[in-house]
């Protein structure tokens, strides 16, 4: 015998870049959506952002390149 319970599922369906405002909807073949850099974390003790404060950021791949590329290392897979 099996028993089932109904539940509501929340699924991420789109992202908007916090810098340029570009919007990408979730789709298996949508590179723009999948190449976002997303940060969602709680600052810890001693953080310059304030202990316990929440840090959230979504950047599209174009803004990642524009803003962070000077410090990034881009290499082939598995290196
Ligand atoms: Zn952007």
C-alpha cells in the first residue's frame, strides 16, 4: 500500500541581472539563464557586510565578464 501527500513545489523559473537588468527564463537550452553567477549567503561573524546579514547577487555572464574578468582565470574543462 502506498500513501501520498500533496505538496507545493517552488521552482526557480527566471533570473534578472542585478547590474544590467537582462532577464533570462529557465529553459534547458538557454545558456543565458544557466550562465548566471548567483550568490545567496549569510554573512558570518566579522564580515564587513554585518554579522548575519544576507548577501544576494545575480549577474549575467556578460556582466561577470565586464566586472570580474580581470581577476578571473578561464581555462579548459577539468583544469
Ligand atoms: Zn548583466
